[in-house]
C-alpha cells in the first residue's frame, strides 16, 4: 500500500470489483427506519423536566412595543414563566450579521427578542414557557401587549428613496450592501452590437417549507455548566459556536445533537431569534425547553428568499455571438441581515453567476440589497442560481428570437468550449473543468426535439399551445473559506472524518457533515466500505453530534459529498494502511503485499484469503501481548479535507422543459422535463438522480405556485399550506436525468455537489418553455411565479 | 380546559383507555399520549398528509380528527402497519428505490400508498400520482415514490 492512491488504482466508479461501492446504486442505511416510522426527529425527543415554549409574534410589520402585561398569562394553568426582550438581554448578547469581505456591508444588532420595536409581522416578541405546548399557547393568548404601530417600509423599490422609513435609524439608510462587477466595455459593446434586447425579470419571494418545522430542545445543566441542544440543523458545529458566543459560554460547554432532520434546503443553517431565545431560557431556567415551530410560525419566521427584480440587457452580433450582459439586480431582505451567513450573499451570487455558462467579453452586473419590513431573507437551496439563470437564459432566448435563431443553436455558439479550462468568467469565477457542450449533446440525445417540434406545430393548429424551453447553468459547490470564513464568520469550510475498526472487524465512521435526507450517511458508508475494504453492512456512520464527530461545517452549499466524502475516503485509506501494517506483523508479510477485500486480509497478488478482520481485531484488542512491542496499534484514523486550488468547485448542466399553456385559463402543465448535469464523480446514481429530481420539482414549484404574498400593511397572506402552494405529485411530470462526469482534480474522490443543480435551472427552462408556447400569441412572461393570472395578464385577457 | 373525555379504542390492535381534553387532536394523542412518534405533524391544517393514519378502514388526517371522537374506533399507525407486515413489500420498494429522503413525509406517504394497495389495485401511474396528491414530499420529486408504489402493485398482480 505504499503506492499513492489514484482514482484508477483504488477502483473508483468500477462495479466489477467485489469491494467497489463508489459509483453504485446501493440503498441508504437509514431508509428502513424512515419507512417504518422509527426515525427520531427533534420533536420525537422527550427529556425529564422538559417545558415548552410558545411565542407571541408581532401582528404588525413595524411597531413600537409600548408595554407587555403578562399577569393574565402567568395565571393560565401550566404557565411557568414569561420572558421579554429585556429579560433575555441580561443573559444573551445581540449579534450583527455582516461579512468583512462584502465591502461596505452593514446591518443592525439583533436580539433574540426585540427590546423596543418589532420590525416584521411574525417577529417573536415575548416567550411563554409552560408545562405543555398547548398551555404555552394559552399563555400567549392571555398576554396583553400594547403596540404603537409605525409606518412600514415594504417596497424594496422605494427603500432608498427620500422619505423612506428608516428601519434602523442608526444605520443612516436602508442600504445593506451593493456591489458592481465589471469587465470589458459594456456600453461600447452595446453600441456596436447587431442586436440589443432587454427585459425586466422578477423572481417571487419563496420559502423552503421543510416538512419538519424548525425544532429545538435546549437543556442547560447547572451542575456541570453545559448546554445541550437537540436541534434540527444543518450545521451543528456552527450552532455550537453561536450558542456559546451569544450566551457567554465556552464552545466546549455546548453540545449540539441533530438526529434525524426532516428536510433543510438551507432553511436550517441560519440563526433564528426564537431558537436562541429558547437556549437562553434554558440557561435561565436550568431545565430542557422545547420549541417546535407550527406551520404559521414557519411561514412568518423561516427565512424567505429570491425576492429580486432584475433589469437585464444582452448584446449579440449578427452570428449570435454574445457580446455583453448588463444586469441590475435589486433585492429586499427584511429588517435584518440573517446571522451569520448574512443576507447579502444571494445578491452577491447573482453578480457572480449571471452569464455563467457563456464565453463573452463584456459584463456589468450590480446588486443592491436593501432593508424592508418583511420576513428576513437568506440562503435557500441554490442561493442566487435560479435568479441568475432565469435572467441569463431569459435574455439568451430573447436574443435568439430577435435573431431568428434556434435556442439550441445560440447556446451551442456561446457555451464555453469544453477544452477551454481552466477558465475565468467575467465576474472572476474560476472554473476548473466544465462540460457544457458534452452536456448539451447528451441532452439532445435524450430530448426528442424533432418530434416535439412537429407535435408543437400540429397542436398549435388545434389551438393548443406547447413550448420547449432550455436552460444551461453553472452551480457553485464545495465552497472554500472564500464563502464565509474570509469574512470573519466561524463557519468551517474544512471537514473531517474519523474512521475506526472495532474488535469484530466492523468499521465506524464519524463525520462532521450531516444528514438531512440527501443520503450523506449512505454515501459515507459506501466511501468508507470501499476505502477500507469491507462489506457495506459492516460500516456504521455517525453524524450530527458536536461531542463525537470531528469539527466540520455540516451539509450546505453542496459540500457533503465533495468535502465530507473526501475526508472520509482519505481516513478510510489511512485506516486500511494501518490495518495492513498490523496484518503484516501477524502474517509475517510485507504490508504492501496484502490487501483487504470484503473484510478479509488477502494476498494482493493472488487474492488468497489470509485472515478475516474480526480475527485481526480479536488478536489486536485482546491478545496484544502476542504482537511486537513496537507495533503501532491505532486502528483509528482521522483526516480533514479542504479545497485548495479553487475557491469553489463549479458544476454545470442543462435542462429542458416541455410545457403546455392553456390560453383560456392560464394554467401551465409541465409535460416532461430533462436534466443533464455534471457533478463530477457520481457516488450513488440512485441518490443523485432523485436529488436532481427533487431540486427540479422545488424549482418548478417556485416558478409556478410558491409565493410569499404580502398585503399593503406588510401582513403575510400565505401562512398555511393551503395558501402557499408547493408541488404535489399529480402536477409533476416524470423527469429524465442524465450525467456527464468531470471529476474535480482537487480531491481523490473527484465529487462535486449535486443537490442544487435541479433548482438552479428548472425555473428558467420552464419560463422559456412557456414563452415558446406563448410566442404565436405575442405574449411573454418574465415575472415568477407564472400563475394563471400572470399568464392571462400577459395574454391581455385580464 | 378542565373538562375531559374518557375514550377507549384500539390502536395498532392494542386496547387503549385515556382521558383526553376535548381539543386533543388524534396526531397529538398518538404522539404525546401514546408515544407513537412515527406519525408526524407537518402543517396542522390537513394539507400536507404527514399525519395520515388509518381509522377503521379509511385513511384520515391525524391533525383534523379529535381524539374525543374516537371512542370505540380502530386506529392503525405506521408502527402497527409495519408490525402487521401488510406493506413489507411496499416498504422494501421504498428502500430499494430511495423513495424517501428526509423521511418526514414517509410514514404518511406509506399509509396513503397502503390505501392504494388495498382499494385501488388497478391504479396506473397517473392514478397513483392523483391519490398521493394529499401527501406532500418536499425532497424527492415524487418520481421514486410513484415508482415504488407502481412496482409493488405490479408485483402483487
């Protein structure tokens, strides 16, 4: 085993080797408990002496809290305590969500419960603690709060105008962040272009709707001075640091445990004031406090996202070559930037990603991020990507239309060549290796374009309007410290894995990345079984506990497989090497002449079985006296991994959508959808395919149904699942997924992220399909969601 | 809320007697009073289907049924359905096809799919999609779930 491991000599993506699991569609180890109802989500945990929190939430978008009278609430049977912002400020420090590398960014201090003013409808203001959740809610209903309603700043378009309501007067204005990226000479390119087309795009405010609501049990033990949080989170180590800092504790005094997490999509990677309040209350009361958001609370207090307005122009020459993109993005993020990732990242991503798949010389993109009195926004699945892809691909289709060019042809002429890498994009993103043309060709092999065009033509004659839309995209995965750490946030870009062999020859892996349904534990099991040389069933995976797993970032921004997977592979290989040193001593053989296959130490040359790992473990752990005294005996290895050469591992792909628009009702039906994506090495095709499909459905949901709608006073109107519509099975089509594999050379594993590709491209592909359908009717839509009303307005019917 | 209602019913084949508040929903009764945490409260408005359980022979929303109304009823949850082996093949198909991601919707989805297996054996993919439209899944994209149900129906034919 002295040879340096390479993807070839460790058999990656080979299914013909007995111990080769990387690249195979094998089931996840945690599925049986999920299908049998035996999982353990945070709300399933009950602790001795546990009490329950409920929150009074602001009924106003902006109001002064004049007086809180809790006498009646405290008289409710079962109610134990009431906490206001002033109560919690004594034990919990406020936070400010800015990142140093986002130049000029500003935001205001945020307390777990506000001290003087509520700044969005739904902001938690007073906490009631009771013996049961029902009693706590009774207590909330009995609270008497006197409010002084204040004018609210709702419209992001006027947030910087003279006369705007200053949400935090100390900041001077409502500007959080602005950035312009420029390359080349956009004005000259526009002036010299054969065609310039422009449009304004809107992406509707969405939220994640994890089916399991945000949940936490915080338990402060006064005897040993420790806080243990059972938390439905994507980033347990980050939350460990946050709880410690805000509650004035050492990080070592805080333990965060996340067992099964019922969906995340970025929603559960942020610091929520109600959750910090619960931790602070647990510290005051010295007992476990549980809070599980109900669905109304989820809609008003889970982060929202995607509330952008973009004005875009594209310039092309007579051959369809893209000369320039010029984009102006505006987004409203609510009254606070969300800690600690900040709410400027989505806009910043738009600047980084517009035009991403294409080779062009002139670029200008500005994002302006402003405050408003609505629910705070922050990073949600595919942060900024569906926005950038919608404006980019919408403009490319408009240019093709202006030129009379086929949408496939204009993409073929402009996508970055597959042999052009490494490549730096106009806003400065560095691509190690992408496969736009290979992906396009693969997509065209899957989509029966000629048949579809013939059907489209035939249907139009019958008054049925169908359209085919395409969207190429890039996706940012495997983030380095350039994403957050550089700006001062204690968010780990590095991740670790500890792999050990126990006496019976079974293997345990402890990982800093986490599982929220993506299949993290499944792929870690495959990687470690492959790397050590044991059967899948002999590997147990442990994640989601800051006390036992190596420090790491958790699972977000498509880093679980690429970062956590590589750490697991490296530690598994190190363990194998160590096992072979021990085996060599026992068998009087050179370690490099041995191998491990399916739990057996074998002669590498002949495959002859020499010793099962269980026997090796028995001798090592229980009869170590029979082994050489100086033999290294550590059958446990830890490795960490961080990307080094590139700030991000970009992936790419292309989607196609075939949709029908009912010109009478405005209803859109997605008939079929395709996606080809390149996430580098595919560890488990079964998992990747359904991840991509789930992402596409979430993207289609945002483009068709999902919308956080506010009234003129800043009240959120969509606060139940009957009002905020997410896709159901009957509305969604069968989705075809294909892959191109361009492994990253940053790691041995070669994996990049796959979880956000579907969401990144689906809305744009659908928009282009709708506009292809509407073209003979002279209508066009660019404002999501594409509801029946939106379509009928475009058709001039309402 | 001092008034309470005495109920006796069978849950997963076992006789259960409890005194419940009139406002106690079935999902809270199962989770909080009986410790049956396999059924989940997702929306509490009867929309998402995560709390789907069987009462007598019909699937219902556990968040829309009051426990006080269930004196004498026969309730089956995911725990009881699993124990009986009635849908072992369906559950195996869910595992094989990765028809669950985070798993929060899955017990309700399996209860709804079990209803297809009992009452709609001729369902095609479109009918399966229609029948499961009362059960939201935010992770999978539904296709693997439809595949798993279709495969189980086919193997039972």
